[in-house]
């Protein structure tokens, strides 16, 4: 079996580190949130989804569609359990990131059969479709969520469809475009010529087009239930700027992946699902009951403590796994 891609692990570790900050800021930081933290937290979701698509490309030669269908269903089931056990809401209403990734895996695998030019057109089309659907349906400042309890009823089908496609936490349009972009980046990485020549031009084009879109059609950059990432809503300008930024970040990490500071990030990346679930549990059951919306210094202290706890947990998990594999070896 091929070794892990260290660049992908480091990038996934970066995504987890900033996702922890963004998810803690929602319930634990005084508003308005500092612009720097809002911008930092915004990186997590597009990077996480981008890497999910890239992972499909890396493994596609070893698996069939059934593997990605099974893995996708597992992630969707995990998302539903998190909705029930942590957020205490009815599943399949607000559409957290695991729903999106679970749905994306088999669809990205199928899209990988298309010619690159068609795949590129599909990515751009998905980004534009997000804008079109928001114009058609509108965009709610609050995501659709139904709290569990007496009288809780599943919302009308139209509301659920709108949430899943256009204005949930991570609707299919435009977020699946990032998964397809990740798949495409995986292909470019296999070609030295494409990686060194085509990608830099695409980065400049995407950043320039995104900057123009943001200038002429600025985003309201809403805060949703205390969460202040800059993709509420995920405008076309956000999508284009993020696409260029993701490609640029990949190139940068590829050049410095051997440096010592990257090792802790790689550890987080290797244990990303474990870290993702654990940090949600700690926030909901160990922090929210004892802390309110805190000033920035207190929040940063809590964040540092959280990252230390997650690092220790990831190291212990890796040691337990290594010990288990050692005992299983002949």
C-alpha cells in the first residue's frame, strides 16, 4: 500500500487547528470577533472539503465506487449521530460538513471519470449555481435546525431541500466544488509539468477573478449563531478567492513539509476524524457548561488548552494503534 501523502496530512492538520478555533469561537468568544480570527477560521472548511476530494483522487486507482459509497454513508451516519448526541437537533436538517463530505465522495469519484476540461467546467458551474440558488431561494441568517424534544417535527421537504442545496451550514452548492477542485489538484500533482506551469496561472486567475467579484459584489459576511467565518453566505467571490488560496497553500506546504514544525500538524492530519469528534465533545460538554462568551485573552487561553489536550489525545491514540499493530504482527 502506498505511504501517506505528508503534504495532505499537514494540510489536514492545519484545517483541524483552525476548525477548532472557529468552532470554539462560536459559543465561547465575545462578539464581534476580531477580523483576524474570522479570516483564520474561514480557512478550515474549504481546506477540509478540498482535501476530501484530493484523497479520492489519491486512492481512486485502488477502490471502486462501492468503497466511496460505503465510506460516504459512514460519514453521513456520523454526522447524524453528532447532530443527535452533541447538537441535539434532528439529523438531515442543517447539514454539517460531514454530510457534505459523505455525499461528495462517490460523486467526486464519478466526476473523476470526466475529462479534465469538463471537470473544470463543472467546478465553475457548481460555484455559479450556489449564487443562482441563493437568488432563487434566498439565504437565511440562521441555518435550519430543529431542536430535539417534545413536539419536534421534521420540517417541510422544501425547507430541507433548500437547506441541503443552498443555505444550510454546508450546502451542496457551492461547497461540492471544493471537493472536485481537490480531485483535480491531485491529478495535477501527478504531472510535474501541470503542477509547475498550469497551476500558477490558475492561482493568479482565480485570485484576480475572486478579488474582482468581492469588490463589485461584496459579501454581507453574516455571523450565524455566533459562528463568524466569512462564508455566510459562500459567495462567488469567496469561492474563487478560496480556490486560488487553496492551490497556493498546497504549493507552499509542499515546499516546507520537511520542516520540524510541520510534524505536529501531520499528526493532527493523520487523526483528523478522531480530533474532529473529540473537540466537539469537549466544547459541548466540558467548556460550554462552565464558560460563556469570554474576552479574547480568556478565549485564547482556552484554545491553547484545547490544542494541548487534542495533541496529547492524538499521541496516545497513535501509540495505542502502534502497540495493537505490533501485537498483531507475526
